[in-house]
C-alpha cells in the first residue's frame, strides 16, 4: 500500500470520528431553562386578614336596668317568661322582625319604652285592673262606671309615650284559683322546679288560674312541652306546662276557671301539670297565692 493511500485512509477515519463526536455533543445539549424569581414561602402562605365583626346590637346598653343580654340557648319565649313580659312586646320594643334570629351578646330592652327601670324593679309596674267576681256574674255598673263608659276616652298627643304609674301592687288584688283538681306531686322549689307539679289523668281539665290574656300557646320552650302562658297584668304571669292538648291561642282573653288545655305528659316522664306563677318574671311559690283547698 502506498503512502498516499495510507494518508487518505487516516484522513477519512479522522473525519468520521469527528463527525460522530459532534453528533453525540449535539444530542446531549440541554434546552435553555427560563429562570423565574422565587417567592418566599412565608409570603405566599400569609392569610388574608378578616374584616372585624361588628358588635351585637344594643351592646351600649349592657348592664343597664331594664335590659337583658342574650346568652347561649336563649329564645324570645324564654326571655319573655323570665322578664315577665309578652315576648312579642319585647320583639316590638327592640325592632326585631324575626324573633327566631337573635345572637349571643345582643342586648334587649325588656321594659316598655318610657318606663323608669329602677322604679319598676323596686316597686313594680302599675298593673291592669282585674275585677274579681264569681264566675258567670256580670260586672257591676254604677253611675260613675256608666258615665265613664259613655264619655269619650282622652287621647294622648301623637308621638307621646304614656308610661304607667309605678305604684305597689298588693298580691291579693287578683282572685286566684287552682288550675287543676289533682294532688300536688311536688312542691315549689326555686332552684329546680320553679312551680308546683299537680297530678291527674290524661285529658283532665287545665284551668286559667285568674283572668288574663294568653301571650304564648305552643311547644317552643324546651322542657315545658305544650305550654300556655297567661299575662294577668304588668306584674303577674302564669305558666301551664306538659299539656296534651291546647285549647286557647295567643292574644285570646281568658277568664278565671276557663278550660285552657288538657293535662298530659308532653316533654315529661309522667302525666302532670307543671304550674308557675311569676311576679315580674321571678318564680314565686303558687301556694302563697292559691286559696286553701
């Protein structure tokens, strides 16, 4: 083999090797990477601050006489019973359209506008006059009563709130009677029952203990079952619980001795009437006011 041929073969081999190396280099070349600015993890995970929650309505009156701060589990019916007021009146005094929507911490007015809470709590609010007479006896009408019946009633100026006079109310102003004829199963206990438990049979009559107006008839107060609440004046309420049937409706006027329900065991483990008398919302022993049997 001649020298020129050997040189030609070496050149061809060298060229082939260079071409192979260039192909390998091109196949291992990485695509360009776009660098992005990194965001610190602490900044990316920072929570969005929440808007401050507005305070409950009426908090400016918290702790003042004549106002009540709503607690967990409260309902308007419970608040009305404990305040000795019609729950609908409380809703109206506070501008509440939906009585099912109240919030914990909300402060409610529980006395009528224009009433001095300090005087009312110390002496009692002037009650509505309730005439005591035997059942079926028509009211007495004398010359003064006849004159007042025919005379036009004086009207207060528009926009003026006329507050009732704050005068003491003797407990014997109302003629009380027993709401049921059964035996007393359990006496008054301010720490537990807050009333009398009166026994009987299912369907036994439950009677209004005094003249008044029904301010609640339903089963919306837990622990009382089918319940009737009667407001007798601005001082006294009575409550009749665990009935099987209610025979009256809200805002109905009732007379002492009128049948308002039938005894039962709703929300109770036995047939009974749970009977309460409340003076300005505070339970008192009914045996102090009911006549002896």
